[in-house]
């Protein structure tokens, strides 16, 4: 044990301060921590907190590539990175960049993996084994011989992860590795990282916005804010302060929010945070069970094909008499007044195939009404982005038809379609083209024929709403701020139809809420919204309807509560339902039907409070009845005794 305690850390940050050239304040200040071999560290924080700068210090990109004022020291296995070459550092630390395209060097997937192996001088007899392991671990067997230019963003991300995995460095640093991946693929990536961590002893560092996924796998967390370490500890310790984290712009797992809400309501005596669905349901089961005076059964090992902490009946307490109540979530399909005119968007039996692959869509049909936000979900390569391109006119149907405001897109120019359809791309850099934020936001209006003066006035109002500097250069803003600029240029046009392709990808919690609340305002004004999104928590919070796709086909279309509870659909589409949906489903089945259909943290907590209160009221009423009955019985006994005594006093006639 003493030897382990004295082990040299693989990474050692010693009072590090770093400031970029022309930076007004340090990007990082007073960073002091150690990372030991076999650690699994999660790093979270708002945009601009210094997370990417921290990963650059770990990989040696700072100071060898990015210049600036650097104080303190970063040691890699005891050696100062300033005294090592970047090549030597990269043998120990592998980095996956946030910008995947900037990391690709080959044209074919297999060549991308071979490039690093050959440059690092891996023996020829070991190359194929490492290549096969990495490709299989990330699940890209079908992409092995594909051209990288033909891959989706999510597929490229998996290739980049495989390329680093093949090198098997001592430390793997990943900057938002699952940003463009579907839920099951994201889970698979983390399970692969966990396997490398356990079996190979590789130290893992992950910067990630998917906090629920991160909390499930990492053993330790760092919270960065304003370039400093704001908090550090286990996931349970860090997420016990979910309200404080949200103030910083950091999200928390919904299960942690439920735990904190229950504590706030006084239903939990200790602030113990449950991070898994299983532990959350068990905790609520105990709270309800104690109020009903029930006996718990022994927990068993639980597994489930959707999420391994789903529950079986034997895990939760047996409830003697559940309270019967009806409850439905607030986000059922929003009803709209019946209209005789056609919906803004109709996709009718549309098919499309790309020449370079078999990807595309097959005979899909759906419509979007005014005021609907339809979420398009499914695994990477399911055809979701193809659908958005068919709607905005970048692609045209090979079969079937797309109707915009009742008119076919087949004979329309993209500029004509754009009068009614606006698109917010996953990468804001694809649509930003002007030198100032004001010019960028006004540009779309000018393309629609709005006079320059009016366009500028409307742009100013929109920029005030989003608190954006009109004279700032959009190219110098953070990625999150660039996304908000792109959103502002869409919102100002007041489109009839809005297409969103992963609108919250790479954004912190505050930025995500800014984007989605702006979308919600458009929806409430009657805009028809079609959103591609891998974040099921965002989908649960904002979507009014779900369309599920797999292999180019629609396999489900309906209200969230119906679709998210269909296990076969979720499994086929590589989707993991939102945590609150999972919790509500388990509780409704094994604790009380009143949890059916709940979709919000507050609903789960308040329903638990209501059930406990009702149980206590019934218990108090039962005690009152019992006491009254006992008192009545005692009174009867006294009366009977008095009657008996009276008869004893009557003289015998004899």
C-alpha cells in the first residue's frame, strides 16, 4: 500500500497560470491537482471556463503549439512538458480534439488509424491487432474502407476515437468526444473507455457536457469556472450542489436534481445524491415505503437492455395498497385549432439515396403543424440530417414530395424555399459569413428583400434580446456564442418552419437554455419546428412530438410518453429514454401508479411529497379511528360494569 501511495502521478499540475497573447485575463489560474495512473477524471464547466486550455496543457499543445504567458509547471510522469518535445509527450498523452475535422489527415478510415501507428513506429506484427481492436471497440467495422469525406459528424468522431485508442497511450484526453453521437453510441464509447481504464490501466480524462453519462463512469470530477477550479470530488459530492452548478452554467443529471429536490422538501434526512435510475427509484421507494410502513425485499443484481440500472420488481418495496391517482406529463401533443389549409410542412412518401453510399431515406411520410416542435431522433446514419436537407431544399426527393406551405419543393429555388424555411446547422461556422454580428443577423433579412434600414433596426432588437455585441466579430467569439449569433440570424427572419440540427451540441447549460427558450418563443408564435437532437433531456423538456428513425425509415411517430416507453423502438433506434421518463416508468409500475407519465424533476418530487402526505394523513386518520374505537369500547365496558354492579346491589326476593 505504501508503494501505491508514493506512486508518481502521470500528470501533475503545479500552480499553473496561463494567459493567451493579448488576453486581458488568464485563461487558467491557480490550477493545482494530480492525476494518478488508472484515474478516470471528468471535467465540466461552462463555455469559456478553460476546459480546452486545460486539455491543451495536458497534451503539450501548450507551450509547444499555442504561445502565451505560462507560469507554474505541468509534469508528465515526472518530466516538465516545457523540457520535452511534443512528440515525446504524445507517446504518453493522446488527445482527441473538439474539432474532429482538424484532426483528420487521411482520406480512408483505415488509413487514418494506420497513420498514427506507423508514425509511432509500432511493430508491424502488432499493427493489425491494434487496428482490429480499435475498430471493433468503437463499432466502426462497416466504415473501415469508407472515405472520411462521406462520413457524418458522429461517424468521424468515432473514427478519431478509434485512432487514439489504437495508439494505447498512458493517458487519453478527450474533449467532448460524444458531442455528435447518438445515446447508445455515446454509452458504447464510455464503456470502451472504461474497459481501457480497467484492463489496460490507461488514465482517462474527459471533458463532457453529457453530465449523466460522465457521472456514471468517472471516479473523480473537476468543475472549472472563470479559469479556476470551482469544485473537485466524487460525482456524488459534486452533483449534490446542482443549484450552484446551474448558476455557473453547468447541468446536473436529472437523478441528482430529484435527490436534491427531495432533500429540499424535507423528504430525505440527508443530502445523499443518487446518480443512477436504480438508486433514485430505490431511494423514493424507501421514502414512500416508510410512510406506508411496508417491508423491503432484498435488492438483486439488475440489468436491462436499455440501461443497466433499470429495475426489476424485486428491487423495490412491496406496497400493500398503492394510492390510485391519474397523472399525465405536461408535454403531450399540443393541440392546434383545426385548419382547412395544409400544414406548413408535409413530407409525402419521400425516398432519397446518395450515390456514394446506401444511406438515405425510404418512403417517409409525416407533417408538422404550426406550434409543434417535432424531435427527430435515432442513431447516427439513420437519415435524420438527410430529412432536414430535403426540407430546406439542399436535397430534392427522388421519389415522393415535400410540400412547404402547400407547394412542392421540386420546382422551387432554394432562395424561394428559404422565404419560409430557416435552418440552424449543427456547426455555426457553416452559416456565418459576415465581419460583424450586426451584419450577420441583418444579412438574412436583406436576402428576403427587406430594406437595409429596416433590416438593421430589426437586427438590433434581436441582438438586444440575446445580449450580443453588434460590432463584435463572430469569428472571434466562442463556439457557444457563435451558435447564438447563428440562432439570432434565424430568429430575426421569423420563419414559418425552423429546422434545427443538433442545436445544443457543444453548448453549456446556460447557452442551451438561451437557444431552446428562443426556439420555444418561435414555436408559441406558430412556427413549425423540426429538430434533430441526440440529447434526450432536451427532447423531453421541449419537444411536443417524437419521430423515431432507423436505417432511413420512420419506425415511430407520436407523443413522448408513448414513444419513450416502447422498449423495442428505443432499442432499434439506439436511444436511451430520458432519466426522468425511466424513473417515472419504474415508480409507476413498482411503487405507485400516480407516477405514470411524469416528465419533470419537480413532478417526481412533488408527487412523492403528495403520496407521503396522503399516507401520513391516512395513518393519522387510522390512529384516530383506532383511538376512538378503543375509547368507545372502554366506555361500553364501563357502562356494562356499572350495570352489573347495579344488579348486584338489588336485594334477592328470597
